[in-house]
C-alpha cells in the first residue's frame, strides 16, 4: 500500500513494503528506465498497476473460487479462466487500456477503494479489470492465471496481446 500512498485496510496488507516488494519495485524501475517491456501475472499485475500510478482494491471477494469467465475488448469470451486473488487492479487514475474484464462482476466488497470508486463496480456496473496494458511503462498486467490453463484459447489470446502490445512497433 505504501507504493500507492494508501493505508492498509485489513490484515492482508502491511504499511511497509516487504523485501520482495522492494526487490520487484527495483526491477520494475530498471526495466522502465531501459525501456524493457514487462509482463505481470496476478501479484505481478497488481505491482505493475501500482508502479504505473494506479492502486489496488486491497480486498475483494468472489475471485478466490478458481475459475470464472472473461470477456475481451475485441469481442472474445473465455469461460474457464483460472483465477485466485483477493486484491484487484484499479488502474483508473493512470494511463491504461483495459483489454479484458470479468463477464459479470464477482465481488461486492472493494476494501481500500473510496466509496465513489467502489460504486463504479457496485452501482454503475463497471466491470472488474482482468487484463490491463500500461503504455507508459510498457507493462501488461494479467490478473488471472493463464499459466494454470495449459494450451487454452485464453493462453493463446494472452500471447497475442503480449506480441501486440509489448513487442510490436
């Protein structure tokens, strides 16, 4: 939470970054300075979001079940996408492009977001982000776990986005 200047909201968070957090932040800083594209999966996506200037919903519910459907900005839908997280990227205060969301929001708890930010999901039906591109830092954040879905169409789609957003001129 210290990376995006928020206070911890529950027992999952601490005010001070861990040694792992500091090491990953340093690696992201070096990649950014050298113009190296970065991919972050789950916790890595959350770190990318914070590094790009976004923040996290520090605790959500409904994503720990293991599988849920995802819809992409280019009209694809994947029914069986592995997911297991209790935090969520909130990239809306920084330059970003949401590439995929859940099909229907799974959470009704968004600890760590201000009331109007949580209301985007609760009252105004904004869909929870799952795959986000951060152009300023050349980072692709994938909240779900494509590595748990061997040879799936979702993995193929993620690979296409990696090439399209991180390695195309």
